[in-house]
């Protein structure tokens, strides 16, 4: 089956500021679930200016304790891999993330884009689609997908709130039209 969550947000800040803020967003006291984020690979294509990054995030296991009675769910943390392709000349950053934990039972993928807003070139548009599909957990599939959907939606909204707060702290008030 699977569930999909879509998010769209316009940050009233220039692309370069939004991307810099995104790359420094975690760990953050506003979201204690993200324990660490480490860049494991970074390279720049000198001919195109495209910057590729691979990062690994370690997050607390947020599955409710009652569901962790199932042995496969009883892990201390969850690992995520994020790959990004940043083009400063094109003012675009594409991001793909997926879960490295429970891969035999679950698939969690997110695709995101930061790009210059069509409304205002000094603003940045953020579009994200996340999909979670659980298999191999029998009767728990539906329960886990419902929990995952809620968590993904709330996590996306929390991430946007953190970005807005950090942008305001680091860059001042949003840019007016």
C-alpha cells in the first residue's frame, strides 16, 4: 500500500540563505530526534559548478514503545541517507533521502527541491514529496504506515518551522515583495 505526504512552502529569503540554513539545520535543540548529521562525501564538478553531497543522519527511534515490543522495531536509532545536488548558478538544489534502517520491511523516500521562487526571485520555493511503504510486518503494516504518515507530515511541518526560525535569527526579517 504506502502513504505519500506532499509539502510546499515559500521562504521569503534568497535561495543562497535558505540553502545555507538547510545545510546547518541539524542537530538543533528544536528537534531532539535528530542526533547527528555527518557529511560523508562532497565533490564539485568544476565544469558545471554542481556540488554533490552525501550525508548520514542518525535519529532517535520514535516508534511508540508499545510497537517496539516487536523485535525488529526495537532499535535505538534510525539512520537516513541524504544526497543533494546543489547548483548555485541555476539556484536549485535537489535532495533525495531514504531510510537505511529496516530496509527489508520498510521503504521511506523523500524527494525535495529548493529553487528560486517564480513569485519573487528573492524568495525560495521548497517542494517535498515523501513516501513510506511497509511490508513484511503482517497485521502491523497498516498501523505502522498510519503512524509513519503522521510522523512524516508533522516532521515536515516542524522542519519548516525550524527553517523559518533559523532564517529569521541568522538573516533578519523576511524580505517583503
